[in-house]
């Protein structure tokens, strides 16, 4: 993973992160009202800010990290 990037997120970046967040929630059956949503969102953004910009790779890493925490 690369160094933290402190760049502004453009609308297409936000949309990519939203898609990954939604896909991760769906894949792990996390309900919208769950307390687990905040850590998932933080994980998506952290990985994205560290340079994981490919949508499939980002989702793979998020799901892998979620599996490690369960």
C-alpha cells in the first residue's frame, strides 16, 4: 500500500467509494441501520486514500479485512 494521499475527493471518487461500500454491505448482509456501517465506510475510505483506486481490488480488500475481523 502506498503513502496516504491527502487529495480532494472528486464526485467520481465518492461514487466509486459509495459503490464499494454498498457492495460490501450487501455481500456481508449488513443492514443500513447497523453500527457496522461506520467501520466499513472508514475502511473503504482509508484504503482508497492509501491508493487502492481499482474498484474490484478495493472491494476485495474491504471484504478480506471484514472477514479477518469476524
